[in-house]
C-alpha cells in the first residue's frame, strides 16, 4: 500500500485555510437562511462558526463578501449541472436535460437558492464582480449557441444576449419553484421553462437547416 504523500508546511497551511473558509461559509449559510441577509451581522456568522470576530475578517472583509461567495457557490453548482449534460442530438433535448439537472441541483440546495436571490446594490464593486463572473461562466454556452446557429439548429440570434436571457428565465423559474412556493410544483415549472426556451431556439420554418434540430 502506497504511503500517503507528505505535505509541506505551506500545503498544510493552505488546506487549513480552505477548511476554515468552508466553516465560515457553512455557518453563514445557516444564519442567512434563518435570519435573512439584512438580519444577519458578521458577528452572527463568527459566533455560528465558533471563531473570533477578528478571524473572519482574515477571510472575508464584509458580510456582503460572504454573501458573494455563497452566490458563487450556487453559480458553480448550476454551471456544473449544465456541464454534466453535453450537447445532445437535438437542441430541444439538450435544453430539457440541462434544465432538469439545474432544477435537481437547486432542489438539493433550496436554502442556498433562497439566500442567493437577495439583491445587492447593483452599483457596488462586489455586484459588478459577480456580474463579471457570470459573463465568464456564460461564455461556453454562448459559443455553443453560436455554433448551433451556424449549423442551422437554432434560429438566428445574438448568442451572448440569448444566453443572458436563458439564464434569466431559468433563474425566475427556480425562484418561483423554490422560493415563492415550497417546491411542490417544481416539475411543472421545470418542464414549462424548458419548453419555453426550446420553443424560442427552434429554427423558424423555411430557414436553412430548420429541419436539423428535430424533436
């Protein structure tokens, strides 16, 4: 049996920092879920995590920064759900499978969904950073859409704008399914959302390649 690799001091320190960061985010997730964003202070998060208030500032400069990290965590879960479904034979099938995976990820993380829908001031540096990160995450889907347009599998569209709109539609459907309601109609929201997106993306009859998308 091979011996476990021996970590040097720097590697152990990085692992310890990563573990502490996870402890802080887990504590913030619990506190935000019960008290809401505005009802939570950075001291509340420190107390829940069982660490000194000064320690938390070594990792996050503010409550807003902690929130941004949780928002990023949800975004990574959703991006992972999209990546888990490679392009299928038809755009309709790709859309349906990806929306299904996104809803499954959100259903398993309902508390994080409720936290992430809180709106930050759109004029802050943190919010601008979150928006920039979203643009980076959307690029692979936009490139995929552009290629599908070239093949005639998707109607002519601006792939960047269309990707943003698809993200918005899915976000609203998730919000309706898991925040405004208790998830009992999640399957209906999921399927309707997927059909709305697929219906828009289908090539218009009579355009080149219109028969390539299939159903």
